[in-house]
C-alpha cells in the first residue's frame, strides 16, 4: 500500500479529515504519517508533540500500520 492507496481507503470509508494527516506535521489531535530521511514515521500529534511514534523503513508497512490504527478506532 502507498500513500495514495491509503488516501483512497480513508475517503471511501468516510474517515473524518481531522482524524489524520498524510502530510506529516503536527496537527491537533490527529494520527499522522510522514516521509523522513530514514524512511517513514507514524505517530499521534497532540499539543505540538509526536507521541506513539513508530518508524518504518518502507512506505507499505507505514501505510498498513496507520490503516490498522484507524480501523481499530472506527471499528471498520
């Protein structure tokens, strides 16, 4: 899975836009995925801080991990 496939999944399943960011950053109370020099990060952004940070070496693993978090939260 890549970012565009994840984006499509989120749209098709009507996941609220404010629950996630596929562009990284530090949005308020959102799950994020971010491309970094070492690979990919998935984390929860809250109050300008990253928590629950998990790093991945490939995009596929990072996207599937974020998808699984969102599926668990929304019971998809």
